[in-house]
């Protein structure tokens, strides 16, 4: 489970006296599993328009602010769930703006089975070819692929694979006016070889089961990235964040992903979620026009 699907998706056991009695009502893994199920619902036959703004940031008067004009990209995305129990996802994202990057696309297949690697392909319209990319870091020293030049990465897009981690419930707190479970997620030795995160601490809304905040740490216990979710809305019975910000605390860059519009239960032709849709512009536009018509 990762920050965006959770973000990711998002993260042994300690002595019971470390956890308040009121927090013991739920097991840490069961909390994460409920959040993961909620995130899966966001990928079920959905069509959305996103805006990603990226900039260098600084701290001014105690507030995080862009130090320069952000680069802004507009993206259309479609996704479906499939496989046993609807636990796997297929998604495609296509850049609409700026015009110089229009047509750049990313296709992702994410599998819940921890023994099956996720698959991601990137299409660069200028080069006219599809490139398969790693879905996560192959070692703790390597970097996963950026999502359209932003601070969101292919690793952050991964889904499921709850057995790749151990979980510990650290506390129950009030965060931004919401009761939240604070959960530590640590990768198993096998997973640790594929991720740069030695642990992630996530604040999960105790009622809505959506991540509110997450802190990601490296092997030296240094916080290297932070996620903040905002503008929560219930759409078709699904709670979701309409705004997600990821801060890279090493490079002082941040990216904000805001959801301009989202539609659930749309009729998506599975052929849209294919490499053909990345390379065949006319085919892709016919498919997207059908989704746009449903979204009106």
C-alpha cells in the first residue's frame, strides 16, 4: 500500500503500553486495509482531470511558499479495477497542457499480489516511442521515475501489496480537527531492497479512512518527503482528497496535484488502457471524447 493509493498510498509490533487504550480497538493492519479499500474505490471506472503544479519552495513567515513561478500541467486520467476481487488497477494519464508536452502519456498496471511486479510505460510524443520504466526503486540508492517532471513518482503510484510491510499503531490524535490513527509502515527485507523509504508514518482519518498526512524516512531516519492531503469531498459515497501536496525535503521542491473534476461509474473501453492508446493519437482521442461526453 502506498501514499497515493492510500497516494500513494500508506505504513513490529511494540509493547501495548505505548498505545493509548482507546487506540487498541483496531489493529494497525486492519486500519490500513480499510484505507486501501477506500482508495481502490477511487480507481473503479473513474475519469478525472488533474492539474499538477511544481516549484522550488521556501519558508516565509512560517508558511511554505513557492520561491518561483510554478510549472503547471493539465492531465486527463482514466482508471479501472480488475482481477480477483477487483484488487488490481489499470490507469492511463495523458498530458493536455502545456501544448509543448501534449500527448505525453503514462500507462500503469498495478497488481495487489506482492509476487507480481507492477508495470508502467511512458510515451514521449517527441520521440514517438514507448519506454517501459521501473515501478519502484530497484535499490535504496536509486530514484523511481518522476510523474511528468513532478515530485510524484512511479513508486508513489503503486497500489496494494500490504504483505510487503509491517504495521504499528503509534497513537490516536486530533489532526486538523479530525480524529486520526498514526500508523508506522516498515517494509519487509525483500521490499526494502526496492524502496528508498525505510519507514513511513501516516495519519489516517479515523472516520473516513483517508490519509491526511504522511512522513517518509530514509535509512538514516531522516524525513525526506512529506505528503499533505486537503479539500476532502465525498463523491458517490467515496471520500477523497481533491488536493494532494508532496514536498521533497532534500531538494526543496514540491508538487501539488489538484483534481479539477472526477467522475465515477463511467463506461471505459478497456482498449483505452493499452499501449495503443499511448501511440495512436486518433484512437486515443476517440476514446477520450467518449469519456468527455459521459462527463458532461
